[in-house]
């Protein structure tokens, strides 16, 4: 009976002791997730050509500083647009992981589709030209004459090949 009470009290103490740890990180975790999501829209400026939230350089001070800046902005309650504008002012438009869907950047979004369409038209054009080309009947004497081989030499070569391949 005493052992049961001790186990119950120990369990109750563990649960109540860990309850603040379970509840407190929730807002911080949500803030961190939002910061991670926003950081995924930027490039790391250490010239590694990786997304900021995925920069895997050991000891990369650039990504650490940029992530800290995003975390601080999220903690202040800044909107995503305000954070984006701050990074664009600091680093220029090369900070974008993907170009914005407006202005001249629309060219970057539309060119793959244009290249695909032009390539498809080109392939269809070449195939249609190949199909319209007349099929030439293969005449061995005509082919031999085009190469300067007389029919007697061709016949001798055939007879010699037949003799050499006979077993």
C-alpha cells in the first residue's frame, strides 16, 4: 500500500514537473516553424547557392546571422512582407530563392514553357519532313555504280565471300 502511494506520488510529481516544459515551448516552436518557413524563401548569402533554411555549411556564420535576423523579426511580430523587404534592401533581389511572380521575373517563370513548346514544334517539324521524304528503292547495281564499282567486280567479291564462308 505504501509502495503504491510512493509510485503514485512520483508519477504525479513527474507529470506536474514536466507540464510547464510541455506547454511553454509551444509558442516558441510555432514562432520557430514560421521563421523556418519564411527562411525557406531566401538564399544563403555565403555563396553556397542553398536555401537559407537548408544551408549545411559547418560554421556558416552568414546563415546563422540571417536565421537569427528572421527569428528576431518573427518574434517582433513583423509580417512576411516586411521581413522580405528588409532582406531585399540588405542583400538585393538575389536573396530570393525563387523569383517573384511579377515584372521582368515573369520571364524566368515563362521561359521553360516557351522552350518546351519550341522544342516540341521543332521535333514535329523534323519528323514530318522525314516522313514526306520519298523512300528510295535499294538497288545493289545502282548503289555499286554510284560508288564506282563495276558489276563484274561486285560479282567476283560475292563469289569470293561465298567460297571463304563455306565450311
